[in-house]
C-alpha cells in the first residue's frame, strides 16, 4: 500500500506522514513549491527540509515547482482571499489536484496531509476540508491522520488500509499536542510548527496587490517582493531599495535586461536600488533622490548617485538631494512601514 504525503515543511505534515508510515504504509513525501513560503528566504531551508524528511520517513523528498500555475490562480481565485492575499482554498485545490495526478505515477491509493480541523480559519474548517477534497477529485481519498477521529471515515479507513483507532483527534489552533507527539516520535529540528506563508503577511500582501493591480505578476517580480523597500514611481515604474549588503547583492542578481541599477559613489555608504519600467529624466532624478535618502551622507546636503542600465557597463551620474520623508511616503507601496 502506497500513499502520497503532502509535505508543507511545517511539523504537522511530517507528523502525519510519520504516523501513516508507522502503520506499514509506504509514504511518498511530496512538496509543492510556490514562491510565497517564509522558509524560501533561507537558502539552506530546502536542503534542511529534505534531510529532515529523509531522517524521519526514510524517503527522498519529491519537490515539484507549481509556481506558474499558482500565479495564474492568484489573479482571480474562485474562492477568494483570506484576511490578506492568501487564496488558501484555491491553493489547496491546486495542490491536491496535482497530487491526484501523481497517484497513478507512483501507484498510490490515497493522499495524506497534516491538516488539523479548526487550525486555519479559512481552509481547515469541516466545510472547506470537504470542498477541497471534492473539487480536486479526491473525495474520500484524503486522510488527515492528526484529526481523523474528528472527521468522517475515509476510504482508507473503511477499506481497512489503516486502522482508525490508531489515528488521532487533534483539533483547534493549539500546538501542545503536536509538540508532545514530536517528542514521542523523536522528531527534532523541525521548522516552526505553524509553517508560514508570506501571503498572510499584511505588508507583503500590499506589495503583491500593487503588482497585480499593475499587471506585473511574474516569478521574477515576486522574488523582488521579498527584498528591500518598494516604491511605485509611476504606473509602469517601480523602484526597490536594498536594506543591507545582502539585499543589495540579491537585487543585482535579479536585475533583468533593461532594468536600471542606482547606487552612491564609492565615497558613500548606501543602498543599491533596482528600477524596473519605462524611465525618463524626471524618474531617473526621483529614483536617485530616493536612493540618496537611504545613504549615509555624513551631514552632507547632497550626493552623486550613479545609475546604469543592465547589462551595459557605462554609467551616468546625478547630483541630488535626498527626497524628504513626506514626499517619500507618497511613493511607498507599504505606507504603514
């Protein structure tokens, strides 16, 4: 008997997979990658997660990138958004539908998830759980071991593939039962139990909403959302200002042909800014003033800001004064920051 276990990277999905594995079911651990996971900010997170799965499930983690499909649904999710830009129900339906496609490939009979009844307000109440399974074509084939005793029997239970009495009755938003179970099973060094999605973050959501409203949704633009301070200079022009040396470097890596990079002269400490869109002289000046605002001017009133268009190496320079805070706020895509 084989089951596909959907691995989110948080503790719950690992616990669920481990429980079913302990009942003699072969587990195929699958992680669907989208570009909105908090852990995606950590370059070591993917290898750490794969190692954790290997250690606890004795299987290699199957990682599948569904970013392009996810961006399509993000523009107009059928079941709407949560408190921010999180289309949780549509996201789950997409992932479950992809998992169904994998069942034949791996010869699996059902799907295992770490969902807990009542844990997430939008996607983990009873009606939502039933809807997600139905719309993905997996009705009766989604086993949620951590909450199984609080839910209707699934086909794996009815058919005797798993013993219902060995499943659990976790419910609600508390984490104590999961932490205790992890201790009993010897699971250590797991990610924060609640996982984490950037789409539930208010500031990130404001940035994303701005991107969608201006029809600029793409993988590269989404990657930019995770970095720096964001400014909308014109309907078709954005500026992202690095907050530290690491972000400055990341912005340079994400710069595409036609983008502009702004930075202070060698005598000044300051950020790298990435400009994307159709710039004119006025916008070059504005981007330079914003970049200058975040430079260490050491009491100077103005500074030389250099800019160049990628991939060209020839540069231009503007001597500017920093933009004042009041005017700066007019361009910020996260105005509360």
